C-alpha cells in the first residue's frame, strides 16, 4: 500500500534559524496537504499543493511539490517559538480516495 | 457550531468492553473521516464517509471496528471487544465535499483500554 515517509523525525533549532522537513511518497500523488499539530492539539490545515513543481508561500513558510509528484518539502525561514509543533504531510495517490499521513516532523525552537 | 466536535474527550474502558465515539462535523460538510493517532505517529486513516455511505473503509483494522453516519451528519465509531492496542486518540475530520478539500479536525477522543 501507499507509504508516506517524513524526515527528519525531530529537529531542534535556535530561534531565527531555518527549518526544512521532507516528505516522500511510495506512489505518485494527486495532491499533497500539509498540517501542523501543536502539542496537545489536533492537526490544522496549512496548505494544499496539486500541480507538479508547484511552490506556494505563506509568510515565512514555503511549500514545494516535486516534479514527479512523489515528494514535497516545507521550509520555514527564521523560525519563531510559535512555530513549535509537529508538521505532517498527507498525500492522496491517484487511485485512492483517502489521505495517507506521514509520521511527522517535530520541531522544537529554542528562544 | 464553529468546528468539528467530538465526544467524549476522554474514555477509559476495560479490555473486552464496547465503546462508541461520536463526531459532529461542521454543518454542511458532506465528507467525514475517522483517523486514529498513536503517540508520536501521524493520523492513521480508518474510514471516510461521503454523505451517509462509507466511501472508503479500507483503513478499519478488523471487524471489531464499525462506523455509521445514518443521516449524513453525526457519525459514530463503534469498537467491540476493545483491546489494549486500541488505546489511541481517535480523530474525526470533515470537509465540504471530498478528500481534495481542506480537512477540519476535531479535538479527538483519547481512548484508554485498561
């Protein structure tokens, strides 16, 4: 079945440093979504990417969808303590209706 | 309501018991999803409803798990003969039309099987 892998599992950065998490799918995706989950909270939608090679920005966050639509990345510039949480990618392959979530990257930001 | 609600927020039960978890989606959302999240893991898909029908139940781990959405709004996830391995946070999400939409998650029900 479809597998979605994320690396790294955990990253600890100093406030102001950049952060990147990578997402790789075993199958070609029709779309990919990114979610953020704060400690003790539930996943909150950040963005959806649909097109091959698509890049979207939200303030300090940059999301990219690979040309082959099998990988994606989230880059945060100049992290802040409010960025703390776990970031999940979730992909839907072309033959399946449901999303498959990655295992997430937990970000810790040291003030 | 403003968002997806789930009840109860916490459920502690004994091994072998039956439990029901409820999800109240955002009004008007036709798609509803159940996930299970274990500590340190991403949400694991269980079942997806489109209206009243289960459009994809391929994530249900075995026949002890069953879910219904009889009127196309509220959904109930039912677990029979609970096992300790069923302990997890059960998340419900809804979206306006289908899996291509943004999914709005509820706060989850933390199930503990003793």
